C-alpha cells in the first residue's frame, strides 16, 4: 500500500483500484454508480452506509445474484458526489430513495429482502417498520444511536462547526480493506445530526417490524457501538425471527473485513430461508 493511502490494482482483483479511501478528491462516477446484478423472481435491495457508496456491498450482491436474487444497490441522495450535496439532504430523502428502490424491485419480484450496512441497515429497519412487503432484513453494523460525548450536542454543534473530518483511524482486522470503501473524507456536521435523528426514529419503530431480522455487528467497531446490535435484538419483539451475530475480529465495515465471506454466506442463508420463490438463473451484471 502506498504512503498516500491508495492501493494499486492487483491482477485479477476487481475490488481494489488506484483510489484513496475517505477521499477529498472527486469520485470516479463509474466506480461509485448504482448497480444491478442477477435476475429472477426474488429481489434483494442493498443499501450502503452514511457518506459511503454502493461498491461496499458489491461482494454480497454477487453472491446473492449467483443464487437467484435480482439485486439493486442504489445511491442515496447526497452520496457519491460531494459532501456539499450531502449537506443539502435530510434523512427523509435517504428513506424516500430506499422506499422507491424497494417499490421498483417489488414490481418485478415475488419476494423482496433488504440488507444494509451501517446507516443502510438503519434505513432497512425503517423500511421494514413501514412496509409489510419486506420479506426479510439483514443489518451489518447498524446504529440506533450515536455514541460519544458530542452526539447529544449535534443540534447545537451543527450551527457552529460545519465539517467533521473522518480521520485516519481504521478499526478493520485487515486495515488495507478500507481501500474497498469509497467515502467522503469530510462529512457535514448537519448531516451527522440527520443520522442521529434517523436513529432516534428507528429506535422507536423496532417493535413494529414483523419481518425476520438478522443483526450482525463487529466487536472491533469503533464507529458504531456494538451494543446497538444487542439493543436492536431486544427491541424486535414483533419480528417473525431474530438472529444476533457478533464478530470478535471484524470492525465497522463488515462487508470488506476479515469475516466478509462467512457473513455473506450467512446473509444468503437467512434470505433463502424466508424468500422461498424458486430462483431463476442469474444474469450478468448490468
């Protein structure tokens, strides 16, 4: 890995590119664009995290598509462009995008499941609380509250401090895996407060969810407190089924860290358990 944090592309590896994670430079639009994979009558909506982009869930999408799921990973409003665009959005914009993407899949699929990482998991829970068509949910490192002494001060802090710098702290077991993440190097404080507000809403909605939920969290996570996972599990009193999986080696970005393959397999098994439509042959990604 180069000293500037970039990773040279390895022969045969479609995931690493000559880019910088948590970047201040503009994204390559071909890298961070929304994607579709697979075909069939079972749909899977994959939702990326706060300040991040769809590639972080590409590996999961490839596994699901290979097993008969029609996968879609949208770009949330304000993401994959500039932090200034993110600053102009609200959590309702993110939730509205997720609902619209779900509707698109539901129009062509018999069953639709939803997976999300970090804030994407929180949005998946929000959707499941509002839409009984959600057949199953998998969350990876989803927050329902933000930790740290500054979190309660965000409603005031956002008025005097405009930007938060992501910093160089990497909690992943394999630190180089951060190069598979394409996220903003600075994040608007106002947008972090929108995330806080979303978490508060979803925390109070969890009892309304009827769909089965798989809750996965890395115990090395220094971005979102792993206790969120335990609280999600306790609050899902109305779900058809709940499974909690804590990973001692994984950090926040589970989808790219050391346990990614086993987690992807577990998510697939969870979705296949509840989305029973006979899978069609997977098509090439579009």
